[in-house]
């Protein structure tokens, strides 16, 4: 399991400086919403770097507690994009 912060939540972080996307495409619904249950392998967002897209998995079983970044926003390496409450 990923590291747990002081509030007992697991942060999902950007691995590189990139653009964060909540949806697989503009016409599709978001991967997850706050309150959704996820498993370790559940895709929670896409990260884009130079037109290459990388799907990011939750990495932990639990509930999406907070999404901290808007879709289309530039995020820096190590920035927390969402928090998951582990089960």
C-alpha cells in the first residue's frame, strides 16, 4: 500500500510534471468521483506528457475522499492529485 498521510488518507501523486485529466476523453464520464469505491487497479485519471497519455491506478482499495486538481490542469512531479481513504 502507498504511504498514508496524517489524516489516514493515501495520496495519489503525479509521477512527472504533466497535464491531469479526469476523463478518458471529453465525451466520456470521469474515471472516478468523490465517494466512489476503488480497488488497487482501478484507473482514477490520465496524465499527459507531450501527447503521451498514462493511466494512473488508485494503488489501494478504498474510497475516493477528495479530488484536488481540475481536469486539464498542469501538475508538477510529486503533486497530490487526489486522496483515497483505505479500507
